[in-house]
């Protein structure tokens, strides 16, 4: 079962599979998420899920058991 991912503020929606990397899903959707270390240490790729939880997209996957997910990208001019 796929999960419909909605990226903000870009207002882009794409379907993804549970377990798929959030960073890869964003790339497939044409959404640019800044990256740094690609190991979750620098938090350059930090995003907010459904307005509640902040995660590093390089080490986080699309969760199982959901039909929709909103991913809000932070704007940080230093990255």
C-alpha cells in the first residue's frame, strides 16, 4: 500500500512506499532538501512530519500504516 506524501511549502504530492527514504522520495518528486553529512548528525536535512515530529530525512523512511503524510521543509539560508 502506498503513502501519499505532500511536500510543503513546494505543494508537491507524490506516492511512495513504506520504508522508502524520505530524501529519495523528495528527489523523485523534484523537491530539493538540503543535505550535509547524510548520516543525520548535522541536521541539514531536517524536516517536519505532519506538523508534529522533526526528523532527518537522510536517515528516515516513509512510515508504514499511514495513507497520507505531510512533509514540511525548513528554510535555512545557511544551508
